[in-house]
C-alpha cells in the first residue's frame, strides 16, 4: 500500500492559497484525502478531517521543486547523508528535487540509481529524481547506457561539474539523447579557459590575487552547445547560468526556436564577486559569483522568464574543506532551506507578485522535469508548503537542519519560514509557531 493511501484526511483552514501556475492568490480552505487535494475554497459537506491545521496568517503553496540538490549519497556521507539532506529539504518546503550524478561512485549504473530511489522512498520525505551520468564515471570519454538509466528512474543526463572536453563525445551523447528524447543538462563552462580559476575574472579577483574565470568561458561553451543542438535536435537544459552575455546567447537560441531551457542558482541572484570580501571561502561557488552587472541581469532574466527556474544548487561541504585558503577550499554552499526565503526576498526587491516569483521554484522547474507538480488544484497530489511570510530568523548552524552548515548567509537575517511541509497528504515537517 502506498504512503498516499495511508495518509489521513487533513484540512487547512483560514490560510491564503497561492497557485503560481495560475498566478492567483486568494483566501481558501483546503481538504486533503488519499494523498490528493479534494477541495480548494470551502471544505466539502460531510468531510471529516483527522487533523485540522489553523493556517491563519500563513500562505499555502505547492511544494517547492528544486533542480539541483546534492544529497551526497552514495559515497560522500562524511559531507552529508540522504537522511540529513531530505530532512533539510522538507524543512525548507522542498517536496521534489533533482540530484546531480556527482556522487562516489557517480550515478552511471542502473543499480546505483535504483538503490538511491529505494533509500529515498524508505525515508518517505521529499520525492527524489536522480539525474544520470552522461559519461561513464563522469570521465567525458564513454557514453553511459542512457536507456537503462532512464528505465531505472533517471529524469535527465548530465556530466555535473566535470568537464566534457571531447566535442565528438558531446556530439554522440546529444545524438543518442535526441533519439530517445532524453533531456541533457549541462553547465556551460569551457574547461581549458576556466582551468585553475576560482573567481570571476574581474577587479575583485585581481585585487585579491585570485585566478579568474572569464565570462567568455561560459559563452563559448553555450555557443558550442547551441551549434550541436542545431545539428542533433537534442533538448538541452543549461544549468547555473552566471552572466549577462550567457543570457543573451539563450535569448538568441530561443529566437531560432531551439528547445533550450536554463536555470540559475539562488546564490547568484543575490550575491556578486564583491561578496567574497576578504577571502570568504563560503562565497567560493561554482560557477563563480560574477559582477554586479551579471547579478542584476540574472535577476531581470528571472523576472522576464529568460531564466526558466532558480534552484538551491545545494552542496553541503564538511567544515574542514571550508577552513582553507579561498583558492584551496571546496566550492559549494548549502541552499535547500534558503531557497524559499531568498526567493521571497527577490520578489520583494523586484516588486513582483509572490505567485510570479514562486512559479520559478514550483511549476516552472516541474515543467523542466516533466512532472505533474508545482500546481495547487483539485485532484493534484497534495505536495504542499505552508509558510509564514513574515517570520524573521537568522541563518546559523543551529537554525539549519542540513548537515552542511556552509553558507555565505551565516549570521544574516531572513524573512519567511516553513511551518508545515506536506508530501502525499502526510505532514512530513512541522515547526512550532514563533512565540
């Protein structure tokens, strides 16, 4: 029997519903039974809930859909575990997430994918959608058995952050993927131009004496991919765009009618290279934090839809790996629990409707994944987040559930916090109301 069939009837009363797919925000009660939303607006006559949540002052939205969350299993449990990171996911209101293939070993064999999905189902927290390795061991030399990996449960294929320098191999993988209509997710960065770089090639990197990664390392890679898309007809998703010039390339490709989608990390929507400060290793990210101009271009592109989605780019790192000089520290930041408040902050600063902003972390990434998620309608799966948009809290090791405490936002205030996360009609996370 599935978890959804075991879920008891649940009612949410007095709250405000946000449906990003329709752009609507309105007061409504919700009834949930058998893991699905059975009524929005008023509770049906005769509906008896086993539990009723008083949602007055709270917002009810579809559960967040995250396109990039590293769960560190298998093989990297010293950084984080599946249990710790899925707990962090639901604490942040994330009910569905895609995990990149850069585990140890990488997700290049069906058995590894099946094991990961089984472990995730056993924990019964957020839904996990593995992204399979595009090449064996992410080595960039031999194509994986994509059809077998898709059968095991992979939703897309990627080489994560590992370079794929052989253009012929890239061509062959795109041709194969196009044959089966498999989406290919790639982070555009030319390997040789970026080799050894740790920061954006600009004034800040020069002043700090850090090796730089130029913007054209991103645009050259995009140009190559777009050329190969024209030849193969493959569906490509660009992961973690970081520059204004990269966005211009995306707009031009779409004007041709190419099936190109893209995302950015929530960190790059708020931060720039100046936030490195005096060698703050928590701001060592991949791709690097770019200029103020690039950051502002990402924010505008997220608002106008050039960027299809924003993701947490969650990368828990052990403390020892961050307590190193900037250039030697491991790149990455935790993000699952910050995706919601940072998206709300962007919406407030950009003066966008909350429904429009939340679309970038719900229905829009769900569309990229090909999932019937991110919507709040009758008969949809009851994957929901209930949050207080006004609750203030401070990011710290104590307030983060993730095993990774590495974040450039440590010590900074946030506004907006999850109160309940519901997956398949079950309450999988609950936080007490503020005093």
